[in-house]
C-alpha cells in the first residue's frame, strides 16, 4: 500500500501522536467516548504511513466492541470536527468489501470563537455597505420556489447516484449501455426499498448499505450463476436494512440508562 505514502500528513509517529492528542484534548467536549475510541484505532493503523491508513469499518467496530452503525456515525462526527478526512475507494478486493482510506488531519490552533464571529459580522456589514447589492437581489429573487426545489433535488440525486455508480466501478464498465441499464434498475430497487425509511437514516448510512449490497451482489455473480441479479440484490438490500435496524436497537440498548427492565411500567 505504498500509495498511502502520498497521503501521509505527518513526518513521523511522534508528530502523529502529538496531533491526535491535541485533537482529543482541545475538542474533548465535542467528542463522545466512542469518537475518541474510533480515533485511537484509526491512529494505530496510521503509524506506518504517518496519518494515513486503509481500514475496514468492521475492523474498527470489532476493536471497540460497538456496531458498524455506531462507527459510521463516529466517523461522520470526526469528519465534521475536521479531525479526519475519509476518502472513499473502490479498489477491487477478494471475498469481501473494500476499506475506506482515512487521513488524520493536523490540528490547527484557532482564535477565540466570539472574537472571530464578531470580526466576521463586522466585515460582512462593511462589505454590504460598500457593495452594489441590486444585481445580487435580482438574480436571487429571479429563482422561484419551484426552481430552488428542483435544483436541490437534482443536486441530492446526483450525489447519491454518483456514489451508487462508483460502487460498481471495480466490477463492470459503468459507461456501457448494459452497465448503465443494470445500474439504473438496481438503483430503482434500492430507492423502492429505502423510500419509506429515508427520514430514519442518514444519507451516509444508506449509502453504506448500497455500497455493501452492490459488492456482495457482484461478488456473488462472479462466484456463481444467479437466477436473477435483481432478485438477489433485493434480498441483500432488505437483509442489510434489517441489520441496520438491529444495530439501532442494539445501540439504544447499550446507551440506555441503567435500570431494572423487569419492573413493569405503571398502568400497564
């Protein structure tokens, strides 16, 4: 995995450990214990190429004794805190799912938040006074609510569909007519099975299910002849969605306050 060398963010392990410690200490109140555990596991795997590593989400989940869903949410939180950067990869692997590349970002000192906000507000006020806002207002109001809704929908659709297509790249020619036809049909299956639960799960969670289902289906099609690739994919998606629900219930049980669950509720 020498390609990881170009993604390294630190000169050596000592520098890596320093920045991980700074992230943990300075952002302690913004992290949960799970976030810190996930960061530590990623850091351990990032020693060889200081700051960069390839590691499966299942490996992290096993290391900290939590569910894959918990790890996915922790990684999302660490991304938002600018602690790590996740690089999705589509490299071919044998007999299983690929791994994301994770890059631990250097900790950057930031100025006091209140001073920064105050200065930004002052700068915005000055810019507003010295600018010609008429053209901007006209262009903004020229967009109807229908135009805005369509733009938002197209952007969201393009992002989700692009990730869906990307998951097929190690297996088929996504630009061919047969490839486009297969991807379109499987995407329709995925949308049909997730439409009613989109409000329950994040885009990342559903994207993770889609990618794993695609990999499982394509690997199966290489090993044996499938009666129906559409039917097989449908079954895999439903099984994984059920697993996602089971993870949610397990996370709830693990995080629920301690108490005597055997005691019946009053009035029941």
